[in-house]
C-alpha cells in the first residue's frame, strides 16, 4: 500500500540522476545535428559524456569512440560504444529511481540473471544486422536535422527483410516505427521542435539490438494462478497493445510474483474507443477474465526473466472471481517484483503497480498524508469506463507509478468511487467483451461494426 512513504518517494530525484540526464541531453543534442557536424561545443559535450563513464567497464571503449567521432571517423563499433554509454547513464538513473521506489513501497525485487549467455541472433545472417547498422550509422552522421525522405526510404528494404525473420521481428518493428515517425516529420530541418530524447532512445535501442548480444534471455515455463491487477492499453494509429499486470501464485508453492503479459494487434486510425477490443478475438479467455474480474489458471506458460509472460490463450482457463482492488490490497505488499532486463533500464520505462486508498482528490491529483501526486490523465484510454469524473469521486485506486519529465505520476488502472451515494468500481478492462454503459452501447450500434466492415472489405479485395 502506498502510505506514509509517499513523501520519501516524492522528494527530489536521487543524487546524480539530474546530472546523468543532463549528459544524455548533451549527447542527444549532438545526435540532433549529426556526428559529421559536431563543432567544438558538441565535441566537448561528448568528451564530458565519455568522462563521466571513464571508471566503468565501458570507459576505455567509449573514450576511444568519442575521439574517433570527433576526428570525423564514424564506424559501427564507435556507434555501438556511444549507444552503450548512453544506455548505461540512463540505466544508472533508472536503478536509482527504482531503488527509491522499492524502498518507499517496501517491495522485494528479484536480482536474478536477465540475459541469455548463449547469445541472441545466433542463427541469423550477419548481413541483416549489418543492414540495420548501416542505416543507423547514416542517421547518426546526418543527424535528425539532416533527415529527409530519401534517407528514410533507404531503410525500407532492410526492414522488409527483417520482418521475414521471426527472431528479428522486434528489431524490425522498432526500426519501422522510427522510420515511420521520421517519414511523417520529413524534412526534419523544417520542424521547430523535435522529440530528440524519444528518437535518440529508439536509435540507441536499435543500435544495441543490431549487435550480437545476450538481449532476450530464455523463458521458463510456469504454472499457477494468475490474479489480475489491471490492464494498460497502449494505442496508436496503426497498432494497439493491451499489457495486463498481474500477480502469479506458482503451482506447488513459492512466493507470489509480479508479472506482465501483453497481446497486440494491428489496426487503422478509424478503429478507436471500445471497438479496439474486437481486434483481440483470438484471446477470449484473457478478455473474459478482464471483463469478468476473474482469476486465471495457467499451465506451461513461458515467462521471460524480466517478468513478461508470453501469452497463449489455450494454456489458460477461467478461475474464481477476483476483484482487482482486493488483489492489489492483499498481494502487492508481498509479491516479488522481477529484475529489469538490461535494455529496459530506462527511467521512462518504470511502471510499477501500486495500491492507494483513503486519499482526497480533485480528479487531477490525489493527496495522502500531506503529500500530493498527480494522476496521469493522458494515459486514460478511451476503450474503458475510467474517466476524470470517476477519479474525482474515487477513494481507492490500483495503478502504475511512472517517472517522467522529472516527477512521479500515477496512472489509474482501476478505482473504487462513490457516485450518487452508491459504491462504483471501474477498471480499464471492464469493456473487454463490449461496453456496459448504455450510452456507449447506443453510440457503437449507431456507428456500426467498423472492424467487421474493414475485414469484409479486405476479404473482398483478396478474392479479386
């Protein structure tokens, strides 16, 4: 439960975090204008960036890489070192923030190995990874301000080849997403402001994934009872992902574990609101558990070292009723959190489930024990019943703690509220099998089944 330790959590960022992020900003500024046009000021900034990591295992390689880049020599191994140094700084900031959060919550975290010593991409042709590194090198040389349609389009063939390789599909989607954003923004030189941190994050992750490295880790099969805490919906114009946070009680005993599991689907920008749930028809057991507030019995489900359960709907069956708020109240204080994989050690990726009750709120933030934390209203999805009005009437909440833009925020996944003197519970996944609000049902019926129409049209085109 998030209680009197809230003040400890909300104090200024841990020592060194601001300095580390400042060095990352300087690196991102150099990447914005390109390593081919560093100039004295940005070359000095990169030297300071390398100096901050001089005493670390990557220090020597990073110092050499900065010297080479400043002299005009930009090779793949130099960019890999720079990306590794940037990831290390962000990872250190992440670890300091997460350690403070765990201390405030009294949360136990697994410290197990999250890497696969056998190495990733062992069976993948080197030319595919080399193609990725070549395009990422061109981006680094040109800088974001030098990106145009020709440079973006030069990645198309590489991305298409990557998508055909299951082992590299994650890297392919990452590169495709970056290319799509750059294409939509080209020519970038005309933009007044650009998302330098975001694009540099994507470039860094892609550069590291394009190396042969122990990134993914090996999955272990687990069985037990899954108690759902809530669903986090990530929606974009062309894709939607539902990430379910839950507690796993392993079969045969052992400590309860915090886990995540995700399902995703491609979509078009006309599929919005509750309609997005219809894209997940291949996962009826999971959707029924979300909508019906039920536990799930899972058998032989793969679990990655970082706490991500690879969902197989046919390996799950419905269990007993399990109120997510009750699960959070009873389980979050004792469940063990997973270790964080190397590439996920980034402040913006922190999203820890918490339970808080007995607070006061104006709908924008909650106050508890004299301390205030803002609700992250931008993360409220349109496919569920959670609204700012319900948050304003709430007295208990299960949600995710995030750290972004220098502060902690709380993203609600479910709340207990009082509406017209009656207790009401609302959760993000309540409409997983269709909306229950009569007004929303009526609006959906009037609009028609967009998903069915699009599927029928796609089928007609394929038959021609």
